[in-house]
DNA sequence: CATTAATGAGTGAACGTTCATTCTTATGTG
DNA sequence: CACATAAGAATGAACGTTCACTCATTAATG
C-alpha cells in the first residue's frame, strides 16, 4: 500500500459524502469510515477539514481544466471554440456528476467566495481561454458589446441549472439536446 | 406591542443572519439576540428551526410573486411579457439583496430540493405565467422547440450568477445594462 | 529495535431544544 | 377603584447531542 493510498481513499470518500450531503452532512468520522481508515488518520494527510475541502476543490478544478484544454480547437473560428467549451463542460459534468455537485457545494459556501474573485480576474486556468474568446469576439464585432463580467453569466448561467436538473432527473441531456443548448448559449452573447 | 411584533423581529433577524452567513452561521441564540428576544421565545412562534426557515421562504416567495404579478402586461405580446418578468425579477432582487441571498441559501440546501420539484411541475405562483409564455411561444413558433424544462434554465440561469456578481460588486446592474441583459435572455430562447 | 503510521476513545466547544421560573397583562370581585 | 387571581408570554440556564480535533497507545515497516 503506497503512502498516498489512504490519502486518496479519504479524498474519494469526502468527495462522495460532501457531493450528496453537503459539508455538514459529511462529518470527519463518517468520511473516515467510508474511506476505511480511522478518524485520526485523516489528520495525517490534511491539517484540518478546511484544508481537505480546499484540496479537493483544487484537484477537481485541475481535472476539469485539463479536460477542457485537451482537444481545444485553438485554430478554429470563435464560435466553434466557444461551442466546444460549453459542450465539453456539460459532458464532463454529465460523466462526473459528483464533481458537479461538489463544485456547487463549494461555490455556495464561505470557501467559494474568494475563488469567485479569482475567476473574474481571470486567474483560473481555462478562464483565460474564455476571456480571450470574449475579448476577440467583441473586437471583431461578433459578440454583443457587453462587459466580460456580463458575457460570462449570460453564457454559462444556464449550464448550472441544467446540470442540476439533469442530475435530479428532470431533464435528460443527450447529445442532440446538448447541441441545441450550446447553440442557444451562443445566441445569448452573439451580436 | 402587538402579538406579532416579536414574531416579525425574529423573522427579520433570521433573514439577515441566514442571508449573509448561511443556515449554519445563524444559531438560534444569535437570531434571538439580534431580534432582541430570549432564545426560548423563538419557540413560541416557530416549532423549530426548520419551520422558521420554511416560513421565511414561503413569505419571500409570496412577496416576489406578488411583485411580478402586479404590473404584468397580460395583453401585450409574448416578448414584452417575458422581458417584463426578467426585468422585474432583477429589479426586485437588486432592491432586496437579502431576499436573493436567502433564496439562494434555501435553494442550495436540503430544504430546496422539494421546492424544486414543485417549480418544474408548475405548482408555484408565477411559474404558471412563465409556462404559459413558453407554451404559447412554442405553439406560435416564436420560441425554439425545446422542452420547457430546458427553456427555463436557458432564460433564467444567467440571472442567478448576475445577481450574485452584482451583490458582490463585480458588476453594477443599472437600467441600460438590465435592458441589454433581458434582451439577451430572450435571444437565448427565441427561434 | 527504532521509526513511522494508524488507531479510536476522549475532549471541549457549539448547537438546537426544553422547561422551571419570572414577568406582564387580563379578568374577576367587593 | 383597589386588590386578588388567573392566564399567557418571555426568559435563560441546563440538557443532550454532534462534531472537529487530540493524543496515548498499538501496529507495521525496514
């Protein structure tokens, strides 16, 4: 058993518990039990609960960012690049609903607020890509002349509710529907 | 002092605390202190914390619903009715940021999930209005031919992030901007 | 055998809720 | 009107529970 095995087990257990019970539905004791370790063991790997939570967030963001960059069509027209981002983000979360639920919990908590500031300042990984699209789009008069801080909510706001509804089973996001949705998102911001 | 004075004080205190600290940042003792009553007094008016929380939600929803219905232009074209709804909702929340924060907390909690089901089934007050718009719009081929459960997120999803950013001071939603935003929301769903 | 890892009972703080008691207001009586 | 009595409202200390975190002890490792 490698040194990081238990660390991973703890993170996985925390992810699952927090994703579907929230931070307060995930006591350290329960995380430990689910991970098959003792409570105290968690504190070998994470200074405290907050560190565990932030670390988990960091790791998920990393994964998502990597996925979006993977096949990103840098050379294609703006619209295509934009559609790609939205489509792949939706697909990622459909494949990894726990990740979505976790990010949602995180975002909607005291932890999330500082991150939020970063996002708008374009610090985070794949938001540079997005901000480039917005900037170029406005320059080339392809997009509406709106602040980037408005374009982002317009384009990505729907995805949050859609994902939630998908996970709850109110909608089923299959490929044809995803195609229509991504195009609708484009319509929101295109001139 | 009327019988309902303390009840109101408690609700107001709970609203303020919960809106900016979340449910877990609002212990009954603190709510009581802020309301200027003893802890035990709360339990004269509310069976327990959950009842208080739900009651608060009910009351806010009532107010919002009333506001949206107030000047609703029933006789005007679809587009105009739709723009009205979005614009007034934004305005309401800009005027009452605590209400927005509270509803967000509520929505993003175990309590919120049952409500969510109601919303999609069209039980809640002003959603009948909205569903009518969607239904008519599809019939008249004004709107995209998408499930109502998709039209709703597309049209209203942006508002949540926009409101959050507005409250955090990242955007300032003034009237010209609101006009552009509501029209962008319409562009998302119009054919 | 020395060092590191893992354990889980224990600790104290925080929380929602209760309830014996006190204070306030309303009602009855002469 | 003065006073006694009853009813209702308000109080806050106390209770039981939950939780994050600690630490003395045990197990594993090389």
